[in-house]
């Protein structure tokens, strides 16, 4: 009897394992295409753009993790994005200098001694860890202060916007520490290599793809299994989760901290490929754009967040060149279409309509009168096969 139960449980897990294997193969295939095929197809300019947009896809994954799966709509992820960018930029400012020397902008403002917290960023290892750790810790602390008071919904979104304003104004006014509105720029070397050389920039592009793959795998791991089901339960009915004996506060703090860390990684890779980080990254409009990417791609899908970030930013880049005066209207119209016509984004459109249309055109699949998802469920098909035998 016990063996039969174990066998049944293993059979139920088998379709999920097969799905993960297929998904892993697709992700690896896309990564190989991006690394080996796209450089041959795209010019250096557009390859650099693609690298930037793939970096932005990492922060989109983090937002999908907290919004799509946990129901926490953050409008302040620009804070964590900028923190990651500043952490790496501080190292890049110090890299070509002798120990104790000052970055050029500090001399312009009359600074005579390197600020105490800048010294540690002379180490690349420290800066690389800080890229994830500082935003993650900041997100966890802010999250704990908010979630312990059971603040959620629109009030949580307003608080994240307020935090963005505070950090934006703080960094904007710190000319002596962070060069104010100008931000940190004019990077020269990283690990002895010329930051601006084509070979180094291509290395950044490849590293961005690899990090995106790792972050995607992390998010997929977090959203499957018991932890993922708990996140969805918090999103759908937090009161019932508390009633069953779980404390959602700890889970929300953890997932918010991880999401903030992913935003920090995205900010660092984006900074490397753009050559600048400034308080503009903390602008509220930019944080709202991040949410739009996820909405366009499809919430609670992960792949939709990546797709939305790349598609929307490429469209923004192309439209701003072709229609410099009215391209913002296109962006607004896109968001209205998603909200009113495509509430589940591009991935939802594919799952609900396009995939079935393609199947019917190719002569595959079969029509069912009711409950199509139940009819196509692998577990149901397996049970029917067993009963038939």
C-alpha cells in the first residue's frame, strides 16, 4: 500500500519534471542563440542595446516575483536598481587610482579625504558582493518595517513611491559623495581591462546573459514547490494563510529582499553597458516602467517578464527615433491595450489563443466542449490510460 502511494506520488511529479526539463532546454537554447547567433546578426550598436535590455529583464524578473506571484506591487524598485549600479560604479571610479586617491569629481567639490565608506569598494570582490547584498538588505529592512504592520495593496505601493522620492532627493543633493545629478561616469578599467573596448563590452553582454539565466533559474526554483504555492496563497488570500498557521511577514520579507537583490544585479550590469549611473535611475517614472514591462509580458510567468522588458524597450528605442515627438503616446496606448484587452500579457495571449490556433492550423490537438485544461492535464490522461488497461 505504501509503495503504491509512493508510485502514485512519483507519477504526479513526473509531468512537472518533464516540463522543467523542457523549459531548461529552451532556456539554454535561447542563451546559446543570444551568445553565438545575435552578434553575427546585429551591429555593435544594437547588440549593446540588447545587452542593456537583457540587464533590465533581470529587474523585471524580480518584480514578477513579488507582484505576479506574491501580489506586492512595488513602484520603487528604481532604488535597488540604482544601489546596485552605484555599488559597482564606485569600484570603477577607484579602480584606476592609487590607494587613497580621490575620484576626479570629489576634487572639484573641495573634498580632501576619501569618505570612509568608499574605501571598501576598492576591492572588486567586495563591490561584486555589495551589488546584490546592499539592495537586498535594504529591501529586507524596508519590507520588514512595512509588512510587520500588515500594510499591503495600494498603501504599500504609495510607500514604495515615497521611499523613491526620499532616495532620489538624497542622492541628488550629494555632490561631494556621489556627484549629485551628474552621477558616476567616465569609467576606465575593470580587472585591468579597458571598460570601453568592444571585447570588454561583449564580455559584459555574455555575463549579462549568464546572470539572467541564473536569476531565471532562481526565480523558477522559488516559485515551484511548497514555497511557490505559499507565495501564491499570500497573493490570493493572506488572511487564510495566517489562519492556517503561517506568518506571511517572514515570507514577504524574504521574497522582497531577493527581488531587491535582483534589481541590484540588473543595475550593475546596466551601468557597465551604459557607462553611467545617476539618480535618474531612482525616478518614479522609471520604476513604473518596470511594472509595465511585466504587465505587457504577462504576470506570474517569469518568461513574460523577460519578454516584456526586451520587447517594450526595443519598441521604445525604435519609436523614439522614428517618432520623437509622439512616441510616448505609443507607450501609453500599449499599456491601455494590455490593461483592457490583454490582462494576461503576451504570454497569456499565446496560451489562451495563439497556441490553440496554431495547433488547429497544424491539425493537432482536439476540441473539447468543457474544461479543456482538465482534458489536457497529463495526470488525467495517465489515469485514463491506467483505467483503460
